[in-house]
C-alpha cells in the first residue's frame, strides 16, 4: 500500500475526512494568480534545494491522470536539457502542460498546443521560459551553416 493510501485508510478508519495534499487535487481550479504563484513557489523550492514534488504519491497522481488531466499551468520552454520544466518548478505528473522546442519559439503547432492547454484542459496561466546560454539563440545569431533542418528555427528568431 502506498503512503497516501495508508493515510487515507487511517483517516477513514478514524472517521476523519481525508484531505489529499493540495498538489494531488485538480489544479485547474486555481485562479491565474494562484497558478503563477504555484509555479514561482516551486521554482523557489528548486533554487533552495528544498523540492517537495518527489514526496508526492506517484501512485495517486498516476491514478488521477489515467482518464483526464487538469494541469494548472502551461509552460513553453526550450528543449535544452538543462531546463527540465517539471524539475525547475518542482511539479509532478499532471500538474504542468509543457510545450518544448529549441529556443522556446512560437510556431503554429506550439500555439495550437498552448490553446489546447488553456481552452480544453483549463490551464490558468501560460508561462514562457527562456534561459541563459541558449544554443538555438546562439546559432541564430552566428548564422552559420547547420546540418539537417536546424536552420528551420532561424527565421523564427529573425527580428529584421
Ligand atoms: Zn535553449
């Protein structure tokens, strides 16, 4: 039995109303300001090294997201491996709807994904997260020849 299940069972046996930890509940019921605060608070926990998302009961989170998802926020982030969104905001399964692309640029597909998150899933805030030392931005600025279809990202950055 999982820890969360054990606590629920004990609470029920004791005649108490079980209240799940805030992060296990449907997040889309948060206000936009509360959703943004949840992300910022999570980022502060990440920065301070006091993350709590790993303490959440993954079994409950998985079970709650089998048939539906109710992420409280959407994040557009670079695909860079150094900015893992869930870790950076100390979140877990079902909490954040993430669109990632090199350079965190907006394409019609990315906009469609973020619209799906807001209009269908009910995300209350959309956060666009850039980062330092972005290889996609550097490559665009350098304008050198690159292999494959990497250069498809360049026009998106071009502000001329
Ligand atoms: Zn980047």
